[in-house]
C-alpha cells in the first residue's frame, strides 16, 4: 500500500492511465474508477478530492469566463500564491503564456487549480501536469497540448524553460 499520496498523485495516476485516446474507447464510470484507485493504494479521501478537482476543472473552477484579462495585463501573485507556487513555477507559467501555450484566462485557471490542491507547495513537474490536464480538457487546444507535452517529457539536461 502506498503512503503519503495526495490529490495530485491521484490526478496524475488518472491522467496517465485513463485519459487520452484509450479513454474515448472505454467509458469508465466514477464508481469503477474509485474502486480501481483504491486497489492501486490511494486513500478514499484523496480520490474524492481528485474527482471534485476534475469536476471543478471541467466547470471552469472559480474563474469567471467574463473576467477581463488581456495579454497586456500584469499578474501579481498573492502572498499565499507566492508561498504555494515557487518562483520557478511562477516563471514557468509566465513563460508558457508568453510563448502562446496558455492565454491569460487559462493561466488563471491553472493557478486556481494549483490553489485548489490545498498542498503547501507544488513543484515544476506538478505544474506542468496541471497545465496538461487543463489543456486536455479544453476543446481546440490540441496544438497547445502537444507543445506542452513536449515540455513535460523533455528530459534534456540544461533545457531552459
């Protein structure tokens, strides 16, 4: 049995094992997924939180679609966001926005989903996975998803993000 599993571990497991092309072929209900995740060693409370996180992602979370955010906007991170999202991760979010993988509203949704994890902090790899999950769940983002996937799986030493 695994120990110290958190919501993001459950989400990453789901994403790696159940999302993608094969997910379209197999229609897995939530109860079946829940049982399979428990069998894989994840605590039921973390599984429930992960399902809620995914529902909020699909619903747009707490971010209003009518929110006015432009490319010229400057994002100031709150003190709590600065604690949970390291300078490296904040810089990465700005970078992928500048190169067109995320737009300002998507950046806000990523930050919302990071904060919803209730984790003391997230690392760069976790932020990359959250961005992938967001892009996967948004129609018409196939090119951005592919570009982000390249960044997630690029293990080149010294690669600048």
